[in-house]
């Protein structure tokens, strides 16, 4: 009897534990923590966005959160009827529309100052008819265009990317005004379709890019902000100004494009 008791004491005791479903030991607590984290991040980015907005936007957001119903009623029809956003400036226009108009006006003013500078600098008056300044969907575009009245280049020697003295003076005046703006800038070079093949395969592609780069170097040394130019484009003869006259000398040009905010956002996301 004592031997049986000793054997029973020596046998190991096996404990069987049953596991519930996968991950059951910690329940759904992690979901709550994750939701809190996402909410905090959303609030953080909302605050960061709001900090960089104009006073009009801040006041509009403040008014809405202080009294959402009253604010919506004070602004007339709401967004559910497909009307304009309730966030408006004092003149009744949407804040976004007002911002776009202000930016457009700033670019137009810069273009007018450049045009006035050309008028006021005697050495540049003869070039005014070859400088085209206009607003485009991308922003303000300033083009230095060759003449169709002679075969000589107004801004570069034929087949060369070296700036003429008057071209350097003109680009200095342009850079002086554009350097005051916060906008990004793209510089393009264009040629006509006359074949150009120099040593080592140098062609209209290299020539158009080198001319744009020469303009960039001069403008950066003459007043543009560091990093303001975001791209140099050499287009050769692929984007002529006069598509029906590919050899027209006026296709030879340098274009300086001051990007508006919308174009810059789309461009920098590429």
C-alpha cells in the first residue's frame, strides 16, 4: 500500500489549459488606443493647417465652432444646397476666390513693374516689343522672343548660349522684381526647327537647355531667392510659338514662368 502511494506521488501532474479565441487575452483595448492616436494626429494636422491660413479663414473657423447653427444661418444658404462655401471674406467673396485674386494681382503688378523698368532703362527700350508678358493658367509668363525681321538673335548670338550685354541687363531687371515674390519659377528654352548639329552631337536640345540655364545663372546672381527656380526646361523645337511656321525665328525664345500657388502645388507633387 505504501509502495502504491509512493508511485502516485512520483507520477507528474499534467495540467491542460484551454485557450480562447486568437488574441482574446487582450480584448479590444488596442483599438481604443489606436483610435485616440488617429484622432490626436488629425487634430494636430488641422491645427498646423489653420496656423498657416489668413486671418479671414481663422475668423471664419472660429465663428463656426463657437456657434455652428447661428454661423451657418448668418451666411445664408448652406453647402447642402450646392451653394458657395460659407467661409467668406468681408466683401462676400469666398476666401479661396479672394486669395486667388490677390495672387493674380500680385503677379500682374510684378509684370507691370518689369514693363515699366524696360521703359525707364534706355538700353532696353529697343527690346520692349520682343518681351511678351502675360497671365496663363500656370501664372505669369515672361518671354524673350526673337524678331522675324532679321536672322540675328536679339538675346543670344546664333548657335550660342552666351547672353548679350542687353540681355543680361534685361534679366537683371526681371530678377529684381521676381525676387520680391514668394512664387516658384520655371525657365524654358526654345529654338526654331532649323537643324543645328554642332561638335559631339550638340543639337537644338542642348542649345535650348543651355540658353535657359544661362538665364537662370544670371537671374540667380541678380536677385532671385535661393531655391526659387525649381526647373530648367530645354524644349528644342518641340513647342513652337508658331506651330504652322516651325522655322519662324520667333520660335526662338526664353520663357520665364512664375508659377501661381495652384500650379506650384501640382508641380511639386509630381
